[in-house]
């Protein structure tokens, strides 16, 4: 494993933090434990000989050996601690929730993007092999059209005073339901009961309505006689039950029940449950390993900051409904009045679009996608799901930006250019778990009708000629043409072909901007002023 990627500091080593300490240590990635309680640190020093400890957070931020910070402190501290870590250039894992304020959540995502840092939220169930298998079954259509989902998370304790049961128990269930449906709810109605403290809900029931017609409810309680963690997904073809309290072999069951109609009366036909075989693994260990992998490969986490922000938005609407005792609408995007969307375009729920952006005729922005400020999305463009496009980008007509593609600021995508995200597609075979990540850095230009094969990186200000087929990663400022694409030169930020050889040592000054460039070791960089 990469040395820096394996250097993790766990900040906060209490009820949940100690589990992160254990797993990062098992993965040989634990560098430092940070906690204000010196007695706690002394116990950890005895338990994990040779591990560094710190009582001051500043010691973590200033230590160049530490690449990743795992934050397991009270939720009200998440925004401040994560901001400081990102500003210090650290990759950040935050135990749920991301933070408490949606504004702070959006700022954390923007900061992570600017700093080119990993931001991951600890929504543990997305690292549970059974949930991943359930998602696979849903996406493959094995359950048919989803009609209803319900989740129970019940136990006697752990009782809290810093947050209610909704914020303590429900984030995991909200995360899974949003992931299974692929959309944000249209409306939410939550109610609860306060029994141990007048201001803190001990039980809550949340009802969610989705624009697709799916309905869901989440029941959470820490005043329950026994432990129950059960998720039920009702589809047209089959029903799935995930029971996390059951023995491993019984955790995921499929019920191929059916409804038959006789004399215009529905009749239930019950069938025996079918066990689904899933390889056993510890979810938290898998989650920690995923964070390390994202650091090493600079890849997007399965539960990144954007996913964390969507869950946070739903939590806040739940809390609003709980307090006001009425149904609330969930805004599809937080700034509807700040961008233009043509009446023929479709913007799904769960989409964020920056101010002054324009979405033109017949374009479709799918759920989970984020488009920055001052972007121009042309006609018949498809974006998403779960795609990020930076600020001031221009996506011309007939371009599809599919899942797996990440586009930086000020990128130009010419008409009908193509991104692929599967290496060997077959119509009859679902390969959603094989999507390739394609990263497009700042200032890149794609000429009309060019094709970008998935799984590569196009570095800053590269220039891809019209009709080129790019099959491997492209260095910064490179000018690429042909099929397969080959490099024929270098382009400045301004878009001027530079008088530089492909290799060797040379310098160039852009006649339009005066900006100086240097070629060294087959790479072009800007000379600092």
C-alpha cells in the first residue's frame, strides 16, 4: 500500500471512534489517535504499542506524514474539523452525518473539490455486502418495479442527549433508500414521541413520497424491547428482506410472492423464501479499506460528500416536519431561481445546479448530479446520474456525460463528442458495477465528435481535436488528434499552439497573455511569475 495512503489519523476515539481505530490498525494504516482525553490515549497506547497519540488537533494538521483524517467526534464539530483538515490538504472521512447545516455541507464539498481532496461520509450500510447485493438485484430488475420500501431500526439504547433518535439511527436508512430508488423524495411527513426528555425524540416514524410513485417509511426507536434492523423492499416481481440481526446465511431473503386477480378481486399467492448467498465481510473494515483505496487511487468514494449532503437535506426536512407536525416538500435543487431551465428540459430530484447556469431544449439532468455556476448545457444533452460538472463549462449539443465521468472547471465539450463508461458493453448483460471513472481536469477542450474511452484522465488544458479517439490518459496541455489519438503538440491556456517539441527541454511565451511555459521531462508546466 502507498505509504502516505496508509497514514491515517483517527480524531475522536469514543463510542464509535474506537472501532475506526481498531479497523485502521488491522489494515496497517493507523498512524495517530487524537483525543482530548489523556486517560483514553494512555489505554490506546497500551493496546496498540507504537501508535502515535495527540491531544491537539493542530498536531494532526501540521504533520506531513498524515494523509487521511477520520473524524468521529460529535456532529456539531464535523464542519469545523473537516474544513481545517481539507485546508491542510488532508483527505477526510467523516462519521455520519456529514455535518448539521446544508450550507456547511455544500461548502465542504466545494472546498474538497478545490483542494483536490477525498471527502467521504461514513454511511456504513453501503459497505455491507448484503446491501450491495440488494442494490445489484434492484438495478438488474430482479424485483421488478419498486413499489414500497420500509426500514425498522429499533433497540433499547444507546440513549443520547446531544441528538434525537432520528439523527442517531436514521441516516443509514435514508442513505440506503435514496441509493436504492436513485432519487430524492418529493415530500416527507415525520412524527415522533418524546418520553425521556421533552426536547428529544425517542421514537420517530418518517413517511417519504417519491415522484416515481415509490413510497417508503423509516421507523426508528431506542425504546424498544429487542433489537431489530430490517429493510423490506417490495417489488412487482419479488419482495426482498434484509435482516441484519439474522445469521449471515439468512440476512437476505427473496420472497417470490405474487398477486393474482380472480373475478376482479386480488388474491395473494405466497411462495417460500429463497436465500441469497452473499460472501461474508465486516462492513466497517470494508468501509475503512475503501477510504484507503480512494486516497491511493484519487477516486470518488461510494459515499462521497455529495451523497452525504443529500442525506443531510432529507434529515433536515424530517426534522422540520417533526417540529412543525406537518408534511414538508423536499426541494429538488436548492437554487431554482438562480439558473435558467428551458421548459422542454427535465431536471430530476436530487440535482444541484449553480447560479447563472443554463439548461437548454430537451436536455435531461439525472438525479445525484451537480452542475457548477455559469455553465451552458446545450440541446439534447444528458448528464448523470451522479455526475459532477465544474463551473463555467460549456457542454454543446448532443453530448452525454454518463455516470463515472467527472468534469472540472472551464471545460469545453464540442458537439456530439462521446464519453464511454463501460469497456466491453453488451445489450443483454448489465455492467453497472463495471463503470469506468473518467476524470477531466480544468480547462480541457474536446473537439466535435471526438470519443473518450472510459477509465482515463485528461489533464489540465489538454486539447482534443475533432474526431479523435482517445484511449489512454493525456498529459496537461497536450494536443491530441487521430484514431487512436496521438500527440502532435502542446496548447497554451489561451488556446495557442505552442512552439515546443514533444520531448526535450524548451520554453515558450504565449504572445496573447505573456504567460510563460516550460517543457521538462516530457511535461509542460506554467512558469510561476
